[in-house]
C-alpha cells in the first residue's frame, strides 16, 4: 500500500477517529497534518497523535496527496472556495460531509488551472468513532486507481469501506447505515422498556437487550447464511420467538422499516439540494 501524505481540514470527532485509525494501522505521524480554527482542538489532536497542526487550512494542504474535508456541511462552501486557489490539480479530495454532492464540490473547487478535481464522497457512520463503522464511497471519473486505494485505506481505518457505482446511492447508504445506528438505539430503548414492564430491574433489562443486540449482530456477521435463515433457525413452531415475530409482522414491521428508510433517503436528497446552494 502507498504512503500518501494526508491533510485533514477540521480536527473534530471524525478527523480524530480517522487519524487514530491510521496511526493504529502504523501510519507515520509525519505523514499526517490537520487544520482547525480552534486552538484547543489543535493542541488536543497534536498531543494525542503527534501530527502537525495549523490554524490556516492552506498550510495543512501544502504537500499533501490526500485532503480530507472533515468539517460540518454548512462550512463546506466557504472552506472550498478559499482552498481552491492553493490546491494542486493532482491532490485527491475526500469529503466525509453529509449531503454535499460531487457537483457542489466541483463547482466550489474549480479553477482555471484545475476545472475538475479527483473527488471521493463518503458517508461514514457514528460507530466509526470506535473504529466499528461502515462507509459507502463514491469516486468521480477523475480519481485514479491509486487514489481509490488511498481513499479506501483511509475509510478502512475506521471500519468497513464499500464502493458505490453511482453517487445517488449515497442517499440510500445514508438511510441504511448513516442513520441506521439510531434505529437500533430505538429498538434497544423499546425492548428495554418492555423488559422493565415485564418486571425486570431497569439495569438488567438494559444489559439483556444490549448484549442480545451485540450477540445477534456478531452472529449475523460471522454466519454464512443470511439473517432470514438465522431467524428461522431460532423460531420454533408455536414457540415464544414465533409469538413475538407474528406480533411484529401483524403490526406491519417490515413495511414500516421500508417507509422509514424511504423517508431518510428522501430527506438526504433534499438536504443535498439545500446544502449545494
Ligand atoms: N460524527 C459522525 O459520526 C459523522 C458521521 C458521518 C458523517 N460525518 C460528517 O463528518 C463531518 C465532521 O463531523 P464531526 O462530527 O467530526 O464534526 P466536528 O466534531 O464538529 O468537527 C468539525 C471540526 O471542523 C472545525 N472547523 C469549523 N470550521 C472550519 C474551517 N473553516 N476550517 C477548518 N476547520 C473548521 C470545527 O471547529 P469548531 O468546532 O470551532 O467550529 C470542528 O473542530 C461532518 O460534515 C459530518 O457530516 C460525521
């Protein structure tokens, strides 16, 4: 694998996780830089990871092969317009910001010398903070094979990285895995509350639910059969699991999940439209 120099614009939670992941993979701290307007953020990330930090974004990108835009979506337009004149045409731009399209990035980063830029747009999720995330990645036509590998290496540092052939699928990724942790949190809340109503102490209901979620996810990930088959295997006819599953299905569980994910994907597309202005 290549050893690119990576610059992070924004030294917040996501940048810190990605840098931690890269360092854990053995990347030399000399190859990493970051910029952030906050002096506290800068000293924290520099003390933790031994990387160079800058107050000025232009200083951080100087000499970098890969530039990771790890700022809030609302800050993206201003940051890109200011960076465009100092970027080199062969520097790979990786955006992890929700709702910012390649078309918007291209417009904001375009200059006479570099009318188009190699761009990778990613949608990570919150468990990336524990290096247990999963991301969808889309590369535009200007990204070389070596740059694809660099982007994959970066996102793989905080979990699983999966390539998408079409950019619009980022909205579906947002609906499934981007927003997905919250759906599981909702189920955990509901199961814990129901366990309490069945008489369990609150802490016991919470621990039973959490460890069931973790165990089921680990089992499904490790299994060579799909979730439907795993469910069939633990659902005996006329047993307790069947009683619960039939109740879920009578309430329209699958259709409700589909509606919920459609709503999230629709909102993702709507936000991209607004943020691209
Ligand atoms: N956290 C997640 O799980 C997650 C998941 C998927 C996608 N993302 C995306 O990742 C991006 C970063 O999220 P985050 O959670 O890491 O946010 P964050 O913790 O707020 O980090 C953003 C950092 O950028 C700094 N910043 C603001 N303006 C800047 C500028 N002009 N130049 C350089 N740095 C600037 C912020 O400083 P101040 O605080 O001083 O403003 C902050 O330290 C977002 O676009 C988000 O959509 C995050």
